[in-house]
């Protein structure tokens, strides 16, 4: 029997993924749950949208957490990807600040619709460039004084 917390993590991840599904389905990505269980931080669930060697990975534990773009064995966090596209960190919609966990998925959907066409339909070369650029920008930003 599932605990209430586990069911909630899975259910919220499923509901949130339904908000993202039209974007990914339009570009040939398929949705699947990848994991669920309990760790040191509590109950969690994870899922992905996949097309070939491109994966968009989501993790939920009390709120939407890690969001990662994959191309083969290479990956980049949503924060790094947005830093590359928007040319500086902390300019994207996700993560937002709301007590409604589905709002995080809505914010993420806005970022994907507005800034992630390259991941959805661009070339592998352009995505690899975006990954290098995002990491470099984040490294530079973290060294700048406040």
C-alpha cells in the first residue's frame, strides 16, 4: 500500500508533467516515470520526456527540484541552460516562488515555450554549444562579486 506522501509525489509529478506534455509531444518526445521511492530526504518521484538520445528529466520531492536536459551522456541543468539563453543567471520563470507545487511546472512550461526550442528541435551541435556556454557563464557569474 502506498503512503499518502508517496502517492502525492507521484500524483503531483504526473499532473505537472501533463502541463508539459503538449510541448514535448509536439516534438516527438514520449513521457515515462523513471523512479519513485523514499530516500534520506523523504518520498520522491522522477520522470522524463525522451526522444532518441535527448532526455528532459524531472524530479519531485515536496516540490519540483532537479530539472536536467540530456543529450547522450552530456547534460545541463535548467539553471545553466537558462543562463546561456538569457546570458545571465536567475532570469527565468522557473524556479518561482509559490505554495502551489503545480505553479513550478507552469513556470517551467513558460521557460520551455519561450527559450528551449533549440533543445526541442535544434541540432546536436547547437545543444552541445549551449551546454558548454551555460556552464561557462555560470562559472563566471559565481566568481563575480555581489
